[in-house]
């Protein structure tokens, strides 16, 4: 997996522990790019620490079945990202872009004195290899995506979409999808690219059916 100027080939290229950024509704996938606006002091410290080291941050969602999203339990699976760009805004914020490297499972949260959380992780080795995108049902994915855009009066860059490979298409649509935290986690934890595409199609079809039911209910 290539992220910025670095090629991650084996598990030895991945640190055993990483700073963790818990953020509900955020989805980073291997190869994808996630822009972030960093303004909290603890996360500014996290970015500074990452920039002085291997530039790696673990994006992960808080567990959904709790009220404390800040210091509570984390989901079991997240995605490692490398900081590939950053800029200072002049008002104390940092604008960074993370490029996804691979997914990981949390082994345990570490007890540290840093203001940000850190975890010992087990990276998913399969994500470092080129994915098999030959079995992705591209036509079905584009059909449901177009239906969702039409239902919500949205437009897309179809020229760019037509040029995108299956991996780029699936992951980009998954990351930009407006679905909730649980749906985003399901997309993250999909076993492979084919399964992720099928999951995205199913979630979108459910959203379309719900919108149709709500519309018909409003007419009664």
C-alpha cells in the first residue's frame, strides 16, 4: 500500500502502537483520503507527535451503545492513516489530510500521559496487498448511486466516475456516503472490496426505500 511517499509492504512497516483519533461518523479506508480540521488542544498535540514520528494516526469510531463518545469504549476496528499534507491556518488550527494505509484491530488501550489516547493494534495484513476488484458489480453500484442522487436532487462528476477504477470508486463512494456511524462501521469492516460494494449497495437501497415510504406517508 502506497501512502504519500511511503510504501507499506509488510507488518514490520506498521508501528505496534499508534495515537488514536475517535471520531463518530468519520470513515477512512485503505487508499482513501480524509481531510480533517484539527482544533482541540489534545488533537493538535496528537498531530504534532505524529509529525515528529511516523506520521501515522489511527482513525476509529466510538462505540455506538454509549453516551460518552469522548472517553468511552472504541469500536474494535479502525483504519490507519498517514499524514500526507498539513497546513497551519494562523488561528491555531491545523488542516491535515490522512491517506488510508490499512485497517487494524484494537488489542488494548494503553495507559499514557499524553493528552490523546493511544492503542496497541493488530494491522490487517491483507490490506497492504493490491485488492482484487474484478468481482465488484460496478453497474449495480453505479445504478443505485445514480438513483440516490436523483432522489435527493444531487449531481456528480460522471466523467471522473467513469475514469475511476473499481477500488477507487467503491472506497470513494463509501467515504462520501451520508449514512450513520453504524453503516460507516459496516462498510469499514467489510471483508473485501466486493463485500464492501455489496454492503454499500444494500445500505443505499434501504435508504431509498425508507425515503420512498416517508414520501408516500406524507401524502396520506
